[in-house]
C-alpha cells in the first residue's frame, strides 16, 4: 500500500492481493497494441477521407488514445507491465513514453513522490489553489487547453518528466534518465525525422500527432487530474483520492484503462490497471471504505459529477474561511 494512504485494518487477504497484483504480460501487450491500432486506424481514415471534419474527429480519437498510452506508461512506472524490469522499462519507453516526449524513469521519480506525500506540500502534484477555481474557471481552462492557449504553461508543468529539456541540451535530465536511454530517445527521434522528411508525412504527423497532444490531450489530462484529487486536499488517506464511476462514453474520452478507479490504485498501487475494477468492488464491500471514499458518477454532468463535488468542496471551504458571510452560491 502507498504510505500516506491510511487504511482501517486489512481490507484484502494476502492471497487476494497477490492474485490481483499478478502481472499478465499478454494483457499488457494487448492493451498497448489496441491503443496503437485505434491510433493508426483513425489517422489512416482521416488521411484517406481527406475532409477537415475527418481530421477533427481523428484528433479527438487520437488524443484519447494518447491518454491511454500515458495511463499504460503510468503502469510501467509502477513496473506493472512486465515482471522483468528491463523489459518493462524498455517497452514502456519505446511504445508509450517516448512517443509522448516523456520518460518512464523521470515520471517514476515524480509520481512515486506523489504517492508518498499525497496532498502535502511535498506532493509534486499538490496545488492548494486549484480548489479556488469556480466551475466557470474550470470550463475556461478546459476550453483554453482544447485550443492550445495553455500550451506554454502545460509544457512548463510537464518539464519535470518530459524529454523536451533533453532537446534543449539539458545534461541533468539526460543523466537522470541514463545516457543509454537518452541516446535511444534521440536516435529514435532522428530516425523518425528522416522518415517524415523522406516520405513527406511530416504534415500528417503534425496534424494527427502533435496537434492532438497540445489540444485535446491537454484538456483531458487537466480534467482527469482535477477529478483525482481536487476537493480532497484536506485528507491524505482514503478521502484524499476520488474515483469516478462514469459511463462508457466518458470513460472512453477521459479515463481509459480503468484509471477512473483512482482510489483503488492509491490504496494498492501494486495492482495493474486491468484489475482495478475488481479491486474497487472488493474495497467497496467494507463499510469503513464506503464511509470515507469520495465517489463521483460522472466527470461533467449531474448532481454526483466531479464538477459538482468540487464546487461543493469550494463552497464549504469558502463558508469555513469566511464565517461572517454566506457562501457565494452562484459561483459554484
């Protein structure tokens, strides 16, 4: 279990946890292959069709699968893809992280600190000001992400584990990820550049890979990050992480590979993504977890949505910190 995740007693038997934590290389490989198959199909369809709305649809679809690659890389950072650590990290880098210009090694260092120091000043993802955003503020941020207006700030945030500093000649980052792995990334990037120039595919690459990354993917990541911990800042235990039991459409758009079961992941980070739904069901059998768990039923819509829960948490904070005034409900 993650340190900082305060759990009342033992929730799983040792044999249950061992079974849920078992790595299944075939399932990991199939999940990776499935994302790339959808990406290639969407890109091929857009180019073959040739209409602007085909490209627009492909951008959205590809962004959701880029997100899925990032989620699977997250499993790679926890070494949950393959039992052999070298194979795990190599596959994670080559097929998941490097295409998104990030490093599994750098992300692992960042992300394990998040688990260790959840919702504290030492948590690298902790932003105590996020709860102060109104619903209108969040919608503005999502819209700005979707059209790449926040790209400079987003890139600055990702610099902690992205490979862009390597392209700028940052030797500190290169040493942190390892010279051999850094050389592999740069060699792969050079080979890609040669292929794109030789084939003339550089424009489809920009339109169907880079544009999704800096627009729709940026918006999706902000929404998912908000859903996981914003409004939960006062709790470093079970109540410090939110799970979202969204419908099929929202899961496809915002939470692939069962990343929506985020509380289950924080309580038992040794469990691969394909077992998180089963883990969630078992955890919810315990009254102590049900009483403290933060569960939303949608990301965007309805009284049990993430947006509504965050707005309620903001209103409660405002009412608590300004006791002589009523909460400004129209901002929620």
